[in-house]
């Protein structure tokens, strides 16, 4: 069996990611491929809990390093529990954001790197 493929759809809020993901999913499925659609941060129950923690309003400011580590913790869970098993089954995985979003938001957005 052939290993599946991974596609991430990147973009800011309101850029049309959801619309494009639906089109990609439908196109791949019509071609007879099994498609898993997921998102980051999130994609598993634990990763969704981490997402909620990242998005929650609080009085205490979250340190940039804490935010980055939480994003990566959610990603590791997501990759190990959802993405890798799907790819090993031969499924295609379409993700609403992945590492490019981390580079943009936590890297450039937090001033840790300059594009």
C-alpha cells in the first residue's frame, strides 16, 4: 500500500481556508482517495484542550515561550495520534494550518525570526 499524502492549507482568519479545504477534500474523495481533514492546533481531544488553553482569555499574560511549547505539544499529539496513522493507512490528510502557521504566528508574529 502506498503511503498517503499531507496537505496543509495556510492563511489568516477569513482567507478562505475552510472553503478551500472543502474543495480539496471533495476533489480527492471523488478520485477515490480516503481523506482525513484536521486542524492545528487541535485534531485530537488532548490537542483540542491545548488549543482551548491557548485561546482562553486570562488576566495573566502567556509567555511567548509557553505559547510556542504548547503549540508544539499539541502538534506532537496530533502528528502521532492522527496524521502519521492516516498516512500509514494510505489516506490523504488535509490540515487547516500546520508548521507554516507556527512560523508566521510564533516566529515572525512574536519577533523570534525575521522573514
